[in-house]
C-alpha cells in the first residue's frame, strides 16, 4: 500500500480484529469509525479476507490529505454465525462507538440491521436480494446484484441455447431457497420445464435425485449453495456423467476446488475490472468489488456533507446516498433504489485455467 496510507492508518489508529481506535484531539479532524463484521476464521475465512483487502484498498484510494474527516476501521470476526454477529455488532456500537457498520451476506446483515436501527447507526450489507425487498430500516442499505436481473440473465441464456428442461437444487431455507423458487417461477412462466429439489445442509448423497432427473431428460442442472455441499453435488454429478458444460453452480466462487470447477459458468456479482483484481491480489474475489464500493461510498458520502470541522450528521449522509441515483463504481455500475437497495448488474463468470473470469456476452 502507499506510504501515505500508512501515515493515515497511524493517524486514525486503523485497527483489526477488535482493537480500539484512539479518541481524536480537540483540534484534529473528526474521526469516522467504521465497524466491519466479516467471517475472518472458519469455513468462509478466505471470502472474509477478500472483503477485508478490498475495503483497505478502497481506504487507500479514497483517503486524502484534503479530506475533512479521518477514517478508522475496526474489523470483527463473526465466523458467519448469527450469534457471533449479534455479539460483535453490540460490541462495536456500545464499546467502540462506531458511526457506521458493514456486514456481509443477508443472513448476517439481517441480524445487524435491527441493532443498527435501534442505535441509529448507519449500516451497509454486501448481499444479493430481490429489488422488491422491504427496507430493513432507515439506517440500512443493501448492495449487490438483484435477483430480478439474475432471473432475466438465466432465462435469456437458456432460451439462446434452446434448453427446455432444467433441474434446480438448493438448500431448503433462506435466501438461496427463495431465489431458486423465484427462478423456477420465471423459467416456468416462459415455457421452460423445471424441477426444484431442496435439501438439508446435512445432506451428503444426491445421486438418486441427480440420476432421476438425468433419466427424465433434464438438459441442464442448476445449483446454489456453498462449499462443502456444493462441491459434493458437483462431484456426484460428474460421477453420473454430467459435465460442467451443463451445470450452473452459484456459490462456487466462495470455494477453492478450482480443478473441480473448471469450465463451470454462473451469473453472479460483477468482480470488477482486471486492474482491480490485479490490485486486490487475492485468489478469492467473491463480492470483493462490492465491499470496495461500499467503503468508497462511505468515505465519499461523509466527505460530501462534511462542514465546520464537525463530524457529519448520519441523517445528512443518508440523504446524500439516497439522492445519488446511478453512479460509477467498480462492480459494474451502481443505482440506488427507493428501498435503500444499491443494485449492481449481474455478470456471466466462468472458471477457466484455474482462474475465475468474467465473460463478455
């Protein structure tokens, strides 16, 4: 990172994993404290570390000597567990006195949102959702790819390939289940025959179901989930003669078995330009472009409304964000909807020669 960032990090006591920031002196610029809740250990640690690197990169790019505020980040590990998410969120608010919270993925963001609302703390969640989701409160913004955009991208793909029968697999609850049901409805409305199998997280043998749909002439298999279950499904599909050229598998971008994924395609979050990915320098890039954009938006919004050498009012920051409309961002373009959902366009992605690349259509 730049030498200038190092000086800013020291001046603002940029922290990691729960260390406290220092209180600024009376004549110093106000310090905006940002609490970030990520899975930094456990099964999703690589994904969490990618978000952390992206946010630090955004800080590097946006913190300048001319800024009216200083910025300090406190990272907390939730291991992608709701109970830990609630605990570290309360700690960030009540002990560290953060001005802003950032969370990752809807299951955790939905834990943070009511706590942030109760304490009137600005909150951003990096996730995917329906454009029609009800606002989670006045203080929470979501950012990511919309389900509706993904539905249309998958529908167009199947129509272009003249695929008439698609078997869908998803976990039996949560956002992945709701998304799969929505996709099934969209495909059915447009003449594509579908079957949807939902499973428990503990399920480890899918071969009977896979063989059933293969024997019934289903041409394409679509699955959403996360390792290790998504990896088990893929291995069993391969055992039964289904190649990656006939599989869409969302969630593999959070995995590490790139030999298993070779040739797989899926529509998902735009990963950013090749320059961004080179600068990020991380094998795992899932949703990192959105984390970069969230940190950039936080800094730029606090700077836009800052005045009189005082920390900006959160209400002013929120009003500024809601008025932005469409704007340029690393994750392919951003648009703020009235329900506080900042949407990014979906991108077709493919595992190719051990790398996950965006495919231009």
